[in-house]
């Protein structure tokens, strides 16, 4: 019986630790050549027409269709650069979350997934015609995701590399974020109150076990 009690207690702790290990709580980098974590790819300079969610889904699906660590120029204005990250499901605008209206500042842009739920893709755009777009596969991430407030396409020897360089302060050549989108909802994330309730219920069950099993 004592082993049962220990097992229940360990299960509670393990469950809470599992939630913590899936939290993002870090700024997402945008390097195609360095294969940044969670980065599906970049688009320089990015699509401009079609509505935010529709064009973000289109860019995501174009990146999905490329071979890992490859690039594609659409013949008009956009260079697509695909990392080695798994592509995931086809992106759709259905039930997506578009956010715009950013202003100059000196802090990262924070996205609290406890307010929106969990999603498969996150698309961040910087000053459309001049900057670029970063597409992230955030499936399984919870917590707060941070993005650079400013970014610019990296240029080496007169050519775009496919990397976006980020900054949280306004600098020459860097462009302010114009918007981000969450695509492909996968579920809801318990908020802090729900987590506390779940912990209370688990501890209550543990207490009941000790009482009725007379441990």
C-alpha cells in the first residue's frame, strides 16, 4: 500500500514536470542555414495579397512542399528557404488567429498560448515588401513564445541567404513586425487556475487513498 501512495505522488510530480518541459518560454530564432529549433523555414520577402491567414497558410504549405534544407524562388519576389524540421499537416486558415498592430519598442513580442490554445504553426511577418516571414512548427509547445520585434533579411555578397536576423531594438535596416498568425488549432492549454485545480484534485485523491487504505 505504501508503494501505491508513492506511485500516486510520483505521478502527480511527473505530470507537472511534463507540462513544464513542453513550454516554450524562449525567443524563437530565424536561421535557415543554422536550422533553428522549431523553424520550418523563411520567406523573403513574403506574400502581400490574399488576406493574412490565407497568405500565411499558402506560404507555410509552399515551405512544406520543399525538400529539407532547400530553397525555391517563385520567379516574382519571394525566396523560400526550408529547414530540416518535419513539415506537419497541411496549413489552413480555418480557425486561425491573426494579430496585427505592433509599435516600436525594445522588448520581444510575447504570445501567451494560454490565451489562444495550442496550434501547429506560427507565422511571423516583418514589413512585408522589405522584410521577411518566418514560419515555425510549434506543435506541442505551450506557455509563452517570444518573437523578435524587428528583423531583416541577411545578405551576403549581394545575395539573400534565407536567414532573418532578429533584434528587439530599432536599428538601421531592421523592420518592425507587422503581424503574426497561429494556424491549425490542436487544442486548449489549461491556464494557471486550471493547473492548480488539477493539482488539488490529484492531492485530494492521494489523501483519500491514505485515509481509506489506512496507510
